[in-house]
C-alpha cells in the first residue's frame, strides 16, 4: 500500500504516461506530414491528367477521327 501511494510509483506512472503522450504527439505530427505529401501528390497527378487530356484533345481536334479514342 505504501508503495502504491508513494512518490516512486507515481513517478513511474507519470513517466509511462509521458512516453505515451510523446508517442501520440509524434504520430500526429507524422500523420500531418504524410497527409501534406499525399495532397501534394494528388495535385501533381491531377495536373498531369489534365494536361494529358488537353494535349489529347488538341491532337484530336487536328487529326479528327484518325485518332483512336482513349479510355
């Protein structure tokens, strides 16, 4: 009982909680960083798809039905 109500036990529990809090903080930070990278990558992919579509449409406008359709 004295150990469980004493300062040493309290300090050990505090150290464990501090470890978990730090891990959660680090995880949240990593998650935000990855989400930012994914958003950047999504924008890059959208830009490439849009530019490819514009290029295809321009070629289709010049060559007409000689160009096959692309899914």
